[in-house]
C-alpha cells in the first residue's frame, strides 16, 4: 500500500470547488457512491474493505466505531453470491453514519476485485480472514446495494489472494486551507475523492478508475485489454528477471482434472487454483524484496519437493552442507522413527516439515539452505540479488562508474552523459547513506536491508512532521530544516526509481558541488522560491521518466518501468508502481461517485489516460459567484473565505465523447443570463526536450492570450469574449483580458524552453504547452484576509 498521505490534484491546482455531475446518484453531494462495471469475460466479486482501530485504542478512528480489524461490503448484483458478471454494473451506496458516527468506509480503504467465487474462496481462508456478517445491520435504513451485505474480519486477505487491489480515501476538503475536515461529511467543505490503482503491491488485472464528473478529469489505470495484460505479466518474468507470487507458479497450481467441488485433490496445491485460471501474478519491487529477504510465506499452498533437495533430516547437526535442520518432534510416520524422509515426510499426502530447506515462500524462486555452522537458514532469491547488485554498481567511494568510456556513461540518454552519470552516482551515495543506519547491524544482509528500505521508502525512526511544512519561503524560520531534508531525500528516491539523478533546483554554481547532502546542502538549494533557469532538473523532465530499459545500469526498479511503460509494460501511466510514486499513482478531485471499470476503460466518461503534465484548469480568481467550464457548473463551497478563488479542472471529454472546443463562462451573480465567456481549443505543440535533444508532440490550450512572461507582454481584449459575453458592463471594464500559462513546479515541462516564442506574441503552439486559463478576480482580496495560502502539494 502506498506510504504517503492524501495528495490530491485539487490541492496542486490550488483551490476548492464543487462540480455537479450530469447524472448524480443523489441530491446529497455528501452521499458517496462507488460504481463498478465489469468488462472481463469472467464474473468478478468486489470487496470494499476499510480498516478500523481497536475500541481500546486512544483516540480511535473512526470515532464511535471501534470494531477493530476491517469492515467489509461484499458487492453483488441483485442477489448474494452473484458477483458482477460481464457487462454488468453495480452502484454501491457508501454508508454515511453507520456503523460509526462519521461512517466506516471513508479512510485508507481498499477494494479487492476478486476473480474467484467469493463464497468458495472464503471457505479456503483462515478463520480470522473470513468475513463475518456485521451483527444487527439495518438494511432497511442503509442497504449499500441489492445483493450486497456488510461484514467484518479480523485480518486482511494476504498479498497473494486472487484479486487486484485498489485504494481510495473520501474527505471533505476545507476550502480555506486545502486540509481535510475531521468529518468527511462536513458540508462546509468540498466532497473529494482520492484514489489509486495499487500496482504498488502487485499487478494482476487491468483496472481503470475515474470520478463521475462527466469527464472533466482523466482516468487512472491500465489501457490494456486483459489478454495483452496477462501476456505482458508473463513476459516480464524474462524481461525484468522477475519472480511471481509462488502460489501462482505452475508447480503449485492444480491440474483442472484433479479438482473436485472447486478444491484440489492434492492438498499441497494452491487452495484456490480450481477457482480461477492461472495468471502470472507479479509482486511489486517493495513486496518482493521485503519478503524475499525475510522469508515471507503464503497461506495458500504447501511446498512441493523440487526433486533436487535432500529429503533426510539431519539428526546429528553435522557439517553436511546438504542436510536439513533437525526436526524438533517425532514425525507421525507410523514407524516411531526420528530419522528418514521429512522433506517430504511419509504421510498421505506427504507434508513438508518446517525443518526442511523447502518452505511455502510468498515469492517464487526464493530458496533457503540450513547452515549447520551458524545454526540458521540462509535465504536467496535471484530477483533480490539482481536488485542489490544494481545498487552495488553505483554505491560506495571505491565504485567509480563514471570514469572513462564506461557503460554508465555510454548508456545515458542525455546530451551531457558525464554530468548525468556523476549526478546519479552522487544521488545513490546520498540515499544509501540516509538509509544505512537502520541496517548497520544486519551483517552480510546489510545491503539487502538498505535496498529494501530505499525501494519501500521505509525510513525507521524518522521524526519528520509534514504538518509543519507549509514552506512559504526558504527562510528556515518559516520552513524548518527538516522539511527541506525530507524533500531532498524523498525527491532523490523518486528520481532513482525513475532511472534519474536528483539535481538541486537552486543555482548550479553554488548547489551542485554540495548537494545532495544532509549537512552541506542548504535549504535555498533544495527549496528555492524560484528554481534556477540553469539547473538541470532531470528528475522533473517528462521525457526522461522511466527511460532506462530492463537491464540498463540506471534501472534500479524494473517493476516501476513495467507498470508505466506502453511498449512492453502494463501501459498504466496513472498507477502506483512504488511506495512514493504519488506524482503518477495518486489522484484526487471533487466528486461524490468513484467509477471503476474492470478490464477496460470504455465505460468511463473520459477515455484519456492520466498524464500529470496535461492537467488543464481554469482559475476564475476571487469574487466570482460561480463558473461554467465546458458546460459543467462549478461552485465554491458556501463557507469558502473571500481570499479563496474558484479553480476548476477540465478536459475536452464529456460523457464519453471528445469535443473540439470548450467554452468557459464566469458569472458575477446567480443570474445565469449574464456572464463573461472565453473559448478554448486544444492544439498540438512540438516540444523540443533540451536535455535529450529529441522532439515530441505535446498538447496545450489556445484561444486566449499566450503568456510567456517576456517583458512588455500585455493580454489583449479577447475577441471571442467581446462578441459572446452577455455581461456588457464587465466587458466595458476590461474583463475580457485573460491569459493562458504553462504548468508550474511539478507540472512544468522543465526540459522545454520558451525561447522559440520570443517575438511571437500570443502564439500557443510553441515552447511549453499552455495548460491554465487565468481570469481576473472580480473582487480584490480583502486586506484583512490571510494571504499566501500554500496549497501546492509537494510530489
């Protein structure tokens, strides 16, 4: 599961709003829904699961709930046990005030899209994993859907259960601060959905997720059909030298002819292998490395003899390198002997004892060997070893990959490969140093420990407090040093996971020699108010992300590239691939209904996959009563303070169709007959990436004055606005002057220059793509109102 908190797009755009969907399920915008459509050829059995604090925990959340374990909604279409068949859609009504005062299905929730029959699968589980019906639930008051029921469990299903994991969080956003209210149903805020396709845990099924906003925002998830998705999972075993979940390995999978009533005749085989077709289910790098190094096990199969390992117990604990650990108890073989076979034993069917080198490991190709001298097992896994070796190619003072005509320099995909290589080396050394202390006592497993900690961003004993990091300036009195250090560390790990170095955004002459470093790199280099124009921010460049192919010396996390890549990956540009992959994986926006399409994305109102660099928005400024963007009305919450302006995300998609123009209207009052209007179009832009020298086709906005920031540029009075606006008084006062601007901070095309636009005023298709329409404030912000709200959510 992702490790970071809620980081929603709306905060990145800056301001809260409410968008009215075309076909709302309820007039109550704080009544939330999850609508699930199944495009797969097989029936799916969704389970919505939310964690609950134990009742005896201080300040338990949600308040007045205290069930402990997990709450579950078992989703069916029409009747219990039906699941959702191909082509069917089910809308689930999320309980608002039961069983907790503020609902129980809002925070850090999961959706399991199971493709195994729910009832048959649950019979195979441990008792603490099984769903127990929630006692006394009043379905006449709150029935999530016809055929659904509410339950609870003590434990999760486990990593290798047959389903795809999705995640969501529901909040009410405070329009004054961008923070969430404690009550997700607080009507003073904006109903907000934060969600992700969690390939950060594993990849199993193609799923797409979106908001029911008629298409104002793009969808998250894979763009592949199931057969292609499945084939690429299998190919990744070879391309990425990866390891599947062992429960899905052919050796542990039951032959269909050996199944009776959905259960394998061979009890060593994977318990659910008679319920679903076998797919090579992939663990993420984080899950794989952690479990391969710790020996994590599965509850869904028992290990089978590999035909090679020694079968005898080692009764004398000799120095025999092929011996198993001595069994601690007599084996029930019927002969009363403590010697003989134990791996497997002589039971019917044979069973692998815990003293054997063979174990039911969670990750396939994980092995262990009992070492008599140390009286301990030693674990190994080729994928884990490869991951550690990739770091060893860079880490350490004695390692010099950037000298001469090295592989590291030759393979760099930029104009200045030596600087790129040197910067990558510095970034690896810095990050390794940051995570090393927590692994210093691990002996020969130290490198494994550090590698796992970096990829999982698992920093022990961290005192970092994100609540103090508003950072309106680089002054450490206003932006504590801990905020800059966490930003440097977090951004460095993100860069490495994408095959890139972290280069300080401050003045290169001052910052490059001393950064990254926890002591010598100043805050002004890490968090400058205005990034230096000469800083080479490779880690922010759209066209370099995940560039390094499998096996490339710069690829430290093959799984991350696999998730996001179109050519031979899962083609999921909007999905989690590692624990802090928020820039691509985490998305949120205003809305009350979450849309899910299992196996496709054609049922969604916007059929364009998520691109964090192509986030169109309209900033109305302060004082406007409401707005309309591409026919969608947008309002601020009634409780919004005077210094908060209306800001709306949008796209050219609406209800499944892509339009060619978008009209934006701003209303000074509730009178919808009087407005200021602008018309926007989408245009292709040839973006030349200065870091690589390559040209790409991007897309941006046109139709309003293009603001490039050159001296003397003044917005014109927009012709469309003068002709089509009905509020003639505002037209006469100059409100037809607006401008288009490029993305800032994380959304900036850092490797694309605007120099080609000099001397070309009001040209939209050169330089950086323009993504924001900025309109004049109708009313100035009152002097007494708080200023400088920092609502930009750091990546």
